[in-house]
C-alpha cells in the first residue's frame, strides 16, 4: 500500500509500453533502493541521470514489466495522471501506509513539525482530508487550487502531531 501511494504521487506509468518510472532528486537514492528491493530488482536498476535543464543529478528506476503495470492500472494508476489521480481501493488496515506513500511523494512536513501540506488531485486530497478530519477531529479543511494542481494544509499543532504519529509509526517504511 505504501508503494502504491508513492507511485500515485511520484511515479509515471506508460500503459502501452508497460513501463513504470520513478524519478527523484539524487538525495532520495536510498529510497529508490528500498523500492528496487521491494520489487526484487537489483540495486543497479537505480540509475543516476542529470536534469536536462538544471543539470542537477536525479536518481531513477525504470521497470518494463507487463504484470506490474497491468496491476497498477487495475489499482487506478494511469498514464498522464497529473491532477487527475484517483484513489485506489486499499484495505482499511493499509490506508495509513497508502496515505504515507502519497505524503512522502507529494507532501511536505515543516521542519518544526507544525504543518503538513500535500499536493495532488482534488479527489485524492478530499479522501485524505476526510480521513484526517474524522480521526483527528480537525476543523473543516479546504482542498484548494494551487499552481495548476490542488493542495491541502494541516497546521493545528494537535492535529499535525496526530497525523505524524498515525503515518510514521514504528516499523513503517520511511
């Protein structure tokens, strides 16, 4: 569920060619190694390339595998999904792992722990908002348009503390 949420946030799926690609900043190299291990790929599958405009190093993994891409498609991951991401059906016991994957891919946590913000589609953010509002009894939080995408922010200290404890429990993938 974690990797499904992470792929929803940061993955790219080419349905016709059966390619899954995840490309991150070079500082996230270790995280892609965890993903490679999860899918049974060798560490060498994680490669370094350079951004064509900034020249900064990036790490990426590209997997050509029809069963994997077909399974992701069946779970709601689509090609060219940006701002149109759909919520995948995840068993209740794995919902927090799924959301943590989305937050790790498309979210940010203020260094002092006083805020959590997430960018994604309106559908995905509404889903997360509803879960957090129920679990943490927060005031109504709006999903807002933000720079050609959607954004949600949680800033109430008690709520943010609860969210972080819920998502980043002992033994979780982080």
